[in-house]
């Protein structure tokens, strides 16, 4: 009897788990124990090879297509695209809910103060102002200081204001204005459960860590003056942590780390870190002298309103030698050659000298500014790098009639408040703002005292 017929008969009549045929061990799938499955039965393929060898191949049952796949197959392309778009919109709110850690965001407004490349303390950038609040004690004589921002860049700085009693100082960067700063908070840092953080110098940038305030305490400040209602810091801080802000859960400043002494009955007092309250900081900032301002940007031209020109703008009547305008190729009238007209600053039209001076005043020393010029019947663009005003007074190139134009037309004067440094935006009380226009009006930069704004137009 052929081998295949014998094997088929055995499969039908027996339920053996294995059958030996022609020296081979065969495992028919129909002999598997257990209740019948609803799944489609396996398919058996018997292949007889030469020499009487029998091979059984058990193929898996065909898999049913998932319901979603069938639905997608029947779905029209436009309907599927609309469904995918709705799914994407549903995912976006979940992604938007992820917010940046306030302490990490605040770190971008903290600077390291260096002397000859060595960190001596920390400081806080005042938001929308650019100046730095720090401690006075680590600054020494105040010479050769630099600040390192969160991106690693460094600029030279000078001490613009100081308070020996509460160990505070205001530093004035000599170039640029850092865009990110911190604001104060009136929250009580001594309340139970307050989550506070301070900063320490790290490799290239400040590092954040938790800090505790135990309560209020009196310390001995400079000139043996008692500092009442100062904050008693319960966390051990390093010597270079002085000047760091202490921030709350929202990343706002509730105190600044200063250095004073703990009074003792006998012997010298023990140096200790303490927290300067925001109220004392505001009082300090409100007493800053008008000279404690960032250097005003210097363009170096004399401007006049050109009513006869078909192109509205500011006519360049004179250019100061070696000024940013001179180096950028801005031309004044010479002989019978007309000078340039400044049409726009950074793509914003300027039609009067006041508008031009206001646009330049909003910039900082070191900023690159794009000017749109019109001259010799053609438009052209040039870029100037603003500088600080020269130490000595310069004379501009002569006008068309050979006369030097009046000084009130000169866009370089430094004896006026710099509008981008007039306000400390929330750091100074309303009363202090009203008393000191140079520090900004009640609404900070945009609502500075009218007298200060009028004076700022004459650069």
C-alpha cells in the first residue's frame, strides 16, 4: 500500500500524538488535545519526496484583518485626512500643558560676577532694565569687574550705586542689554511650606538649589549698624553665593543674599549670610543717582527734517568722524552732492529727528542696527554698530553751507536719561518712580515721566 494512503488512514482513525512512518516521527495537527477552537482550522500539506520521505507542513490559519484596518480601507482619503487633523489638534493641548520649571527659567536672569576670570559673586538682572542687583562685599574696589550671562557671554561692568549698610550694589553693564530678567515678589518667604531656591556658581553658569529661611532676625551691618527684620537663612551657603537672588515657587525674587555679622556678647562678630528683604531692595534702587545708567547709544549724526524731499525721512546734515554712522558710510552733504536721508531704522519708518532719536535710544551700546538710506536718487541699506558716546566732544562734518549745525540736532548726547534704562519695572515703588523720573514712571519704560521723555528726544 502506498505510504501516503497508509498515513492518511492512521490520521483518520487514531488520536496518537505521534506516528512513526518510514523511520520518521510525524505529529498530525488533528491529534492535539483540548476543546475545538472557533479559530479557522490549520491547513495540512503533505509532500512526498523521492525515496519515500514524507514531509508535513502545518500552515497557520489566515488572520482576519483588524476592524480599524478595514474601516480605514473603506474610508475615503478626505475623511481620513480630517480625522488625522482632529487627532493632531487633540494632542496639542496636552503638549502645551508642559511648562518650564520656574527656577530653570529664573536661572537665565542670574549672572556670575567675575574679576580676572574668577567668580566672586552672583547677581540678578532687573527685568526690562538690564542693570544688575548684587552684593557689595565681594566687589572689593569695584575695578576690573565683568558679568557672565547665562549663555556664557561676558561684558565689562561698573558699580553705579551701592549701600554698605545692607551690602547691596547696582552694576551697570557697559555693552548691550540682557533680554531676560527677574521681578520682585511681595510673598512672605517665612511662611510654612514655602519652596525657595537660591543659586551657586557653576561651570559656565549658575546652578539652582533649595534654600530655607527660618524667620526674621537682626544682624550687624556696616558701621556697626543693626539690620532689623532681615531674613535668617537656614541653609549653609558658599562664600561665592553672596548676591544670589532667593526666588519663590513662581521664580520671582523674595530676597537677596547679603553678608553681615551675627552679634555676639564678647569678641568679634561671626560673618554670616542673610536675606535682604525686597522692601530694602526697592528703597535702595529708588535712591540710585541719575549717573547709574547704561551708556547711551551713539549713532553720530546731525539730523534735520527734510520737507523738500520726495522721500520722507531724516536728512543727514552732518556726520561725526569715526562714529558708527561714519564707519557705515552714511554721507553728509558735501559741495554740491546732497547727503543721505535716513528713511527707516530696523524696517521701522522714521520721518522726524525725534522719531529717529527715539528709535536709537531704545537700542543699546553694541547693538547692530539696520538703516534704510536714500541718496543720489537710490535706496540702499547699511548696518551700524552703536557705540558709547566719545569721552571728548567732537565736531561733525560741515553742512552744505560750511557751518556746524546747532547742538540740539546732534544725535549723540549722553547727558540725558536713556529710555531703555529708565525703569526698574516693579522693583521700585510708585512713590519712588514719581520722585525719580530717571528710573521710570509708574508704568515703567513706556510711561516714563513726560519731562524725561521730552528731554530724551534731544539726543
